[in-house]
């Protein structure tokens, strides 16, 4: 066995000496992280809900009666209980009116005193119910609730949106998407049912913002929904028990399929069922707003995903999926064996049939949450990793194995090109939510390669089975890895989750010499980065390529020797640009190694790189493809301003002045705002930062934006937080706008690049 092969075999048993010590792990009970709260359950727990919901669409009102069964697990008797019932009503644009709260005792109603106010009184009363001053509903019990005792409280209240036509809210509870057509969408992102708050509400809010989520209860529930007969209901995580037509109304009864909170869609919709064998998908989608072939295609896609995940992670309780299609733009949102999806996904034509059809990453990801995030409920440090990284890993594996789309390579290139691959998944006081989706999934793939497929997937299946319908922490997963493999994996996770940076392998030199009828090649490689990773090495011998693997500890240089039948003419590190390592040049090669992708931003980044290489035709094709991808979902001229900027400058360099001017008008529309999509300085900066057109500190980014605006317009106008002076100038001059000569100083990558 060659020296390199011996090193490769030893690698799987290596304890990472380059890793941070275990003492560097932030303590789960440290005051800094506040994570001590996450492992505790509230002293009071809601074990069951009995809910009645009635719509009054003419007044945009929901009438709700919710009976909560509450159990006291604390040693002390409880005399009052604090509830979060749309505590941030102002933030969500709704008004909650609590009519009464009663205790149900021995078959009679016992009216209870309650108050609804923020814990800290704001100087401006209008701020009550905002993100900073949430309203808590405090209920006083008529007699103390002792340890081990349960009580039932009935809440009678209404929820009304302040304005059902507002489009600038984070969620639209009741939305009028066209005259006379309304839609009600209730999900678990907001507390439309009364939740018991923790004693230290503000600290729990801080934990959530840090992505150190708390250990939330999983109550059972039953729900009765009444609405006009022209409307339909789908309780996404519920099981339909019965439906009754009562005059002009329809009444449906639902029961939970797993512990948690109910989520539902009510709309003037069609209920469509796609079935294959014992597996079915039930869609609720607005009448007249979808392509039937798109619904059929999505149904077959989800059935395929369900079977793929079931085989990989084990079966769940049920084989019927519920898909609520929102016209109000609720985005992808997971539920047990179901999801909320936006209407745009169902308005495409000619999607085709799986596996030749369109791969929908959002739908596949949200379905994976049935296993990771819902069946397995995670909390504390690493919650986002256990949910989003696992779901994206499952999604990308499904795309690769079934649809031959390599989203692992796409996202690896994306992270390296944008310079975020080096960032930590776990910071001292928070977890990085965005990186959980991308770097987190790639870390799991590195773990797969390190463990080997058989062991890795056996652990995932055991993990899903062991913690089904239960709670789990990040260290629980690491412990299971240790138990199955008889190896300590915490150093691996310290490196890849808590650590910053990644390996950067450089070929120092190689020499191939004849040796007893063969050739002996010495290769010296240095690791100038952080950490270590197993990496392929290509030895090129004329038309023949032999592939080996190697690793080099950080900051070290290592010589490896190979025997080959022919002289080695070239040595290539990471020849397919697929490994989590490399410098800036390697980052570009990872991007250019992508053959084809439907990801709009990826096409944009590749287009900019091809322009750098002088391949302007290819660059124009890719950036135009990125713009088309954005506009397909957002509408004409609604792509990111950065995309119009880069294509406009590219067209200018190609001598297409009129087309360039048109694109740069769209760029200015997007930055300076129109009635269709107003922008302020912060929004403009976010758009250009994501595209890597501006970088550095906020002050440096603003200076770069000002350079762009000055070069494109020929004007020198100062920036303010609302871009007011620029906006005024643009409104007055858009119709007569002509590109000045200074625009030619720009490049598709920005100013002076």
C-alpha cells in the first residue's frame, strides 16, 4: 500500500488535532448564551385545544373560541397565567379583541379577570402590540392551580386585520387578492391561538432572535371551521373528520395528525387530489389562478419526494399530504405531511412529468420538515442546523439522485464566490440562520463522506426513529454519531460548526522521476487555510488520469510519493472543484464548473465571471437567464436592480446603447423607487450587497452606491436614508434620461472592477 493510501485509511480514524478544544464550546447554561432556558419546559403546559373558528368575511373578522386544557407541572400553585395571543398585533397588522375568558369548572362557566397590555408601558400608547412592546394577556384564576392539576380555560375573541388590502406586512392574515376574493391564512409563525408565555418573556424573545429556540409543548387539538359555502378549508396538519353543509355555510371538523399547532387556509378555492397507489396529495388552490397541469405535476413531484424521504428516514404516520396554495405570498412553510406554497409555483405552463419535470426546491424542503423540525422537534444550540441543514441536505440529495441536479455544487460555489464559506455556523451568542441552509447542508455532506454512505444513512434513519415525536438537541445528534461509530465526532463539529475558515490547499511543486521501470512522483502540498478535509488529487499521465486523495493539517506542508507506470505531466488539486477548500481563484473555478442551473442568482454570478474572461456572449446569455428567472415570479421589470445594472453595463460594452439604457433605467427604478416598488437606502444596499456589487462597511457600501448613481446619471446628489433628493431628481428626469459618458467607466462587477 502506498504512503498516500495509508494516510487515506488513517484519515477516517483521525481525531482532529487542529480543532478547538472541547472547553471552547459555549456552555449551554452560560449567561451569555441564555441557553439554559431552552432545555426547560414552561411550568404550565397546554396539553389540548378545542377550537371553533367562524369567518365574517364582510367585516374581515375571525370569531374564535379556544378551550385550552392547562396542566401545572411546577411545585408551586399558580394564581395567574400570562398568554401570548397575537402579542405583536401591531407588527402583524391585526387587531385582537378579547370578549371574555372563563374557567370551565364542573360543567359551569367561571368568568375570569384578565388584562391585555405590554409588560413595559411605552411612552407612545400607539406602540403597544409592536415588536418592542408586545401585549401580554394576563389571566387571574379564581382559585390556585396546584401541582399536577389541570384546568380548562375558554377564550372568546376576534381577529381583524387593520387593512386587508395592505401588501407591506410580513404576513397577511386576511388578504383580498382581487375584488371580492379573500383568503385567510393562519400559520404557526404567529400566535393566533393563546400560547402560555415564559416567566421571562424578554429573554425568550432574545433566544428566538439568536435562533436558540425553546422547548415548546406539542398539544393535541380538535378544530371546527365554519365559513361561506363558496369557500373551502384545508387544515394542513389536520385530518378531516366530517363536513356538513348548513344553509349558506359549510362546517368542517378536523383533528390533529401529530402534536403541535393547527395551520389552515380558507379561500374561494378548488380542492384537487393527486393520487398514486396508497399515497395522495390534496391541494387547495384559488379558482381560476392556476394551471391544472402544474398542480398535477407538483402532486407527482411531492409523491416522489415523500417516497424518497420515507425510504431514507423511515415512514411517518400517514400517507396523505396537504398543500395550501397561498395567493397572499406566504412563502414556503412546513407542516406535518404538508406545506404552504405560493400561487406562482402553479402558474407555470409545460412543467412536464417527473423525473423530466421541474424540480421545486421549496416544496421538497418543506416536505422534509415533516421528519426534521416536526416529527423531531429540536431546541437550543444548533436548532436551525438540525432543522434547515437536515432538510436542505435531504432536498439536495433528492435533486441529485432523482433529478440529476447537483445543488451541492451550486451552493458550494455560491458560498465560496460570495466569501461566506469561511463564516461560522455557530457564533458565541447566536446561530447563523442563513448559513444553516447552505453551509449546514454541506457540512452534513462532508460528514457523509467522512463516515461513508452506509454508516451515515444508518445514523440518519436511527436518529429519525429514536426521536420520532420527541425533542432533540444538537449534542443528542453528535452523541448518536459517537455511539454508532465508536468515534468522538465533536471535534469534527467544533471545526465545521464553531470554527471559522476552511482548508486552502496549494501545490508547492511536484517532480516525476524514472524508478526501476516505473515513475516515482513526489508531490508537495501546503495547507494555508483552517482545518483539514479529504481532497482528491489528479495525476495526469498523458491521456490517463489517476486519482488519489490526501489531507494536510492546517499551516503545514506535506510531501506525498506515488508510483505510476508513466511520467506524471500535471498534478491537479480538487480537479472537479467539488471540495470545501480553496482560495479566491478556486472559488471562481467552482462557479465556472457548474454546467447548468435554474438558480437565477447562480446564473448571474456565472455571467459576471464569464464577462471577466471576455466571453461576453455567454455572459449576456446567463445574466439574461437570471433576469428571466426573477421576472417569472416577480413580474416584468421586477428583478433585482443589481441584475439590470450588470446586464446594462455589459450591453453598453457590447455597443448596444439603447438596450443598455433601458436596463439601466430599470436599475434606477429599482434603487430609487417607483410606485410599484419603493426603495430606501437600506433596501438598495441589501440588494447590491447580495449581488456582491458593493462590499465593506456600511460607509464604504454607501460610497460605492453613490459612485454608481453618479456614473450612471452624471449627477452629484448626496445620499440620505430615504434617498429623497435622488428620488425627486429621478421622478423629474426619467422620461428624458440619457446615459452619460461616465457610465462607460463601470463594469458589470461594479465600479473600477
